[in-house]
């Protein structure tokens, strides 16, 4: 059974930092592009950052220069380092695994990030 398990969310003040982690099943990790998405109530889920199986990265304009995505293939894990957090970063953050040859994506259960003073 494929699993993605996020951790690291929480409450942080504006300007602070958090690091999200996602532990993935080894059966899919190496062949997957791994992404972080976020969603707030009443809005569509949006892409935050993605890292390909070869390490290439892409970021939403709203987080460029503040967030960094990375992956550890040995641990089958992907991380999102979030710095200079803003209240508008408040959302549930989801980990995603996507393989170009498969019609099915995998999602984690989500972790809440709240940026507030």
C-alpha cells in the first residue's frame, strides 16, 4: 500500500520558519516527481513546489525565494523549508507523488500550517 505521511506543520509567527517533511513509500518514490500543494477553505488546491526525480525544481511565484523543496532518495522523503512566512501562507499543505507513466497520483493526509501573531 502506497503511503505519503506529512509532518512538521504548526503555528508560527509572521517572518518565522517551518520545515515540512513527507515520508513516502519506497515503491514509488524514486520514479516520482514529488510536490507540495496547499489548500485553504473555499479555494482550489494550488501547487507550491515540485521536485523531479532528477532533482529539477519549480516553485509558485508566491513562494520563490522563501521556500525550498528538496528530496532525500535514500530516505524516500521530500522536504519543504519555508522561511519568511506570511499570513497568506496559512493553509493545509499536502504532499503529492506523480509518475508520468501512471494516471494515478498519490496524496498525503495534509498538515496544517498557520502563520499568525
